[in-house]
């Protein structure tokens, strides 16, 4: 059996499976549909598996970060992010996606007191409308589809399935031609066949005025966007460093507030009033009263930030509103994947009005706030019992567990992990911006040769 028969054997089986196997044209059209669906299904399965493995890698690294030092947390987060980046790159190669399509998902609120039937009807009509839009978009994109690698693979497989005899005849004619032609003639023919179309394309690209105008305009926009990104580098580096320092601050304040939570738990378990000579800070909030049930406001402190974090946030907010926020579409084309991820993370730190979200970088009193909320969640609206009155408590308490055994350690791990992730992504963006001023390897080699 010749090699061409081995290649065509699986396509012969597919030709036998197809219903209209007698007419090559019908087999060709049927093959396009079947191969497009089969290839798309396999590609989506591969993409889903790669994304699942990437997410599983991040989750495993995050689990391993429990009870680890902050340096190990940073290394676990960074290494798992690199593995995730490779898997995401492979996923985008399987199903091609662009890096500029990231957007915030915001849903409009429903109408109050609207009947459920109207909501269901609106949802159905919206789905039908969007489905028709996707169908029209797909039909309009069909000519360009066959110019992609996926479309060419579908056309190639369909051709092998529909025209096996023609493929064999062409292979036989090519073999007989190669047997009669000399090596020099074959080499010259291959060179001419490759150079002529390539030269025509190059000349058209270089000579076309429209192409030259577009290229110069695009280059000017790219250079302007990169200059603005480089001017924002100092502020981004300061914020990345402040975010890294916040990791240590979170762990330190967590230990303090866990101790206060243990003191509050002892207050809930005591059976006798506290001695009036017992000395404690006025605002440590290790006891609760009836006013804690009415409003959290007076008992939850205002967010406090250090001067370094305030200055870092103000600096980044200034450069974002003045320079970077309008350059996202341009930077999406020219940034590397890691730098683009950092820009997206920075983008999601801001509201649409340009204000920095306070929860992205936790405040110094983050765990004090969480401790007070945790305490208030266990207060009961029912009146205090006799034991509560005897112990000097004004409110009944239903405590689920002792903070000494377990408290908000998982929440601490989540906060530290997110801070490490944000710091790394900002550093990736800073590293890309700083490489703009460094000469490339070819430039360094040229300088050496000139010297």
C-alpha cells in the first residue's frame, strides 16, 4: 500500500459514512459541515480541559499557601500564575481569542413588581434576538472563516474525503513529473514559485498609500500609548510595593484582632460581671451592647490607610485618569499577555468614574471591621437571659465556635493571595514598561559590531 492510500484510508471511511457518497460535490459540502462541527467540538473540549487544569493549578497552589510564610505564598502564587499563563496560551491557540475583549459584566436591574410571565417572555425574545444576530454574524464571517487555519483544515479534510480519485491522479502526475525533471530544474521552479507571489505581496504592501498611511498612523498611536505607560511606571511600581507590604500588615493585624475576638468570646462565656478595676482600651470593642443590634455604624471604624498606601493610590489614580484609561484599546494590541493581564487588573481596580475601589487594597483596620461584623452576626434580638444579666451582658449571644480553635484564617489566606496576585500583575506591567528603554539583543549586537 502506497503512502497516499494510507493517508486517504480514514477519509474513505468518512466518505462511506456520509449519505450522499455518490456525488462528489454533495460529499464535499457534507464534509465541510461534518468536519467543522467535529473539529469545533474537539477544539472546545481541549480548550475546556486546559482552562480546567489552569484553574485547578491555581486552586491547588492556593490550598498549599495555608500556614506558609509570605515569601512562600508569593512564590506559590507567581509559579502557579506562570503555569496558568502557559495553559491559557495553549487554550487560546486551540480556539483563537483576542486579548482586547475583556469587559465588566454589569446587569441592568429588573422592574419592580413585574409579573413573572413578562420577565420570561422578555428573556425568550432577548435570546431569540441575540441568536439571530449571531447567525447573521456567522454568515457574514463565512468568507473569512475559510482563510483561517481552522477553515483551511476543514477544506483540506473535505477535499480528501470528496475527491480521493482526483488526489491519487494528481499524486501520480506529480510523481511522474518529478521522475523526469532534473534537480536543478526542480530547484529553480520551486524558487520561482515561492519568490514571485511573495514579491508581489511585499510590493503591494509597501507601495500602497493606504497601507503606508495606516501604518504610520498606527505607529504614532502605539508610540504615544507606550510613552504614557512608561510615564505611569513609577506610580505603578510604588503601588505594587505598597501592595506587597500590605500582606505583612494583614497578617500582623489579623493576629491582634484574633486576640480581641478571643477576649470577646470569653466575655460571652463568663458567668460573673467583670471587675470594675479591669483595665482595657476604650475602643477595643470586646464587649457588645443593645446598640450593636440597632446599627453597625457607630461600632465599625472608618477605613484607615497608611500614608504610603494613600500616596500610592493617589498617584496611580492620577496617572490612570490623565493618561492610561483612554489607551486600553491601543495597548491591547501591543502588550504581551502578562503585561496585558496586569493592565486589566489595574483597570478593574477603578470604577467607571475613575475612583480606586477601596476593597482592592485592604485598609489597616480591615480585620477590626471583620471582627466586629463577625461578633454582631452572633448577637440575638431576643432579650438577655438570666445568665446574661448575671454576667453583666445587655444582649443574648449565640456563639458558633471559639476563635481559639478556628476563626477567619481562610479569609486571611484569600486576602493575602489576592494581594500577592495584584502585586505580581502590577510588577509584570512595570517590567514591560521598563523594557521599552532597554536596547534589544540585536541593537546591542549592532553596537558591539560598530565599536
